[in-house]
């Protein structure tokens, strides 16, 4: 494995992407728009600009998932650190700005416990910036190695499975923060996700455990206030998906002024869905030559008020989380909560 980006002597990023991401996104946009309940891929939200917008939004006072998780990690970072074996691999999925991981790595510094930290994300600029910042904080700790992985979760599964007979051995602790496990379409999908990572580790002869955080808040008013789509920070983050879709397609299929972000909390399934809703009847062209109203056959009709789902954030109960883990072949060994009891970190074995 040779690094694609060498940031300095002891900081490298490996590009583990397997397929042309833009090609993939393009076909996902088109099939999503053509489906009965139209969708756009949530990956569109996470380009370099999207990362910066999300990081800004996550700092707003009412966005309790960020503040509660920081509280849990500050209080219990050492206990969580104890779950990770000495000289083991700590692999963080969707690391973003890496604001939270510092509490866990700090416990390694205090105890002078060696760890190999790998941070995975899809945004190359974001990953570079976050790792440079993290390296500065842990510059004085030679026993904490820091490596970046540029790619998607799917790329990471393939990368993990290929670690057999490499210098990475022993165990992998997969850290998945920010309630990202619940950014999928269903609880079954979340189970399948855990299972795929578990199987990849098995293939590589690595013991696998997860440390996962989930937003278990069942108070609707608190949830809806945190994700208020009228708040400029969140609005801009969701609308950035429109610009990212145009970039992925390579032509201006969408105009910002035609779309309005909104949300719906499915109280039964405990999923908060985010949509981009058409402000007028539209024809979304599926090829560049149709941008100016060319062939209507090669365009998707979207009616005024019709919603296109872009991302979902599950607010699943503890009981639901137990089911998700057990269906994936994991059991919950420990859990740590914030003071309100609305946010939880789980260790799963
Ligand atoms: C909700 S943010 C969480 C960021 C950070 N872990 C935190 O807790 O603040 C989700 C992160 O996952 C990354 N992400 C989303 N989908 C991904 C995918 N399919 N593969 C890899 N990373 C992904 C995003 O780029 C983003 O940084």
C-alpha cells in the first residue's frame, strides 16, 4: 500500500477509492430521480464545501447531537479508550472535522498507550485539514500514529478485507460517531452495514469491535428544533446537495431557486427525513442537451410540492439499537450516555 498524499514525514493519506466516484454518483442521481419516491444520494452532501457547512451547522447551540456527544466523550473518553487494545487499530468511519476523537486519543496520550489511528472520509480537502490539525495536537505522542483513508464506506470494507497478511494485525476497533449509523434508509440496512464490516474483518483475521454513537432522543420537539431547516446554516448545507448534483452530472440540471429544503419526522419508524421540495413544476434534464427544454422524454417531471429525499437521520431507541446489533451478530457490551439520556455511545463486540 503506498500513500497517495504525503502531508509530512509522519502523516499520509491513502486513496482507497475503488471506482470512479463521479460516474457512480451520476447514475445514482438518475435512478433516484426516476424512482416512485424520488431520492438524491446523500453522498452529495459530503463534498468539501458540504463538510465545512456541516461543521458550522453542528456548532449551533440547539444542535444537541454534537454537544451531547462531546459531553459523553469528555466524561467517558478514558473508559472508551480502554476498549481499544494496546497497539490496536482504531478506524474512524466518516471522521469529518475530527472534533470528537481527540477526547479518546487524549486518553492514549495520558496512558502512553500505543494506537494506530486511521481516519476515513470522502472529502479530500476536509480529511487533509482535519488530519493536519490532529497531528498538531498529538505531535508530542510518537506512540499515536495517524493515517488518512480517502474513500467511501464501501471502499473501506474492501480495504479492510484486504488487510490479511499485512503489517496491520490483531484487532480493529471501528469508531462511528455522529449518529452516522442512522443516516441509512432503514434499521435493516444499518444491521447489514455492521455485518459487512464484521465479515471484512473476519476475512482479514482481525478481531472486530465497534464503538458507535446514536441519537436515542425520543423528544420530538427537541429533535425538530435541532434540525430546523429554516436555520440558514442547515438550509445552506442541504441546498449544497443541489450544487453538488450539478457538478456530478456535469451540467446544470437543477436551479437553486427551484428547490426548498424541508423535513418530516416519521414518528412510527423514528426517522427524520430531509427533502428538497420543488417550488414549481419542473423538468429535470437527464442529459446535458436537454438543459434548455430539449427532449421532454429525456427528463424527469417533478411537480410543484413534490419532495426528493436527500438524507435521513434515525432517532432510534435503545431497544431498536439492540435489535440492529444482534441481527448483525454483535452484542452491546457497554454503553455511555449524556446527562439527559438522549445520546449514547455503545461498545459492540
Ligand atoms: C454526520 S457527519 C459526522 C462527522 C463526524 N464523525 C462527527 O461525528 O462529527 C458524517 C460524516 O460521514 C462522512 N460520510 C458520509 N457518507 C459517507 C460514505 N458513504 N463513505 C465515507 N464517509 C461518508 C461525511 O463526509 C461526514 O464527514
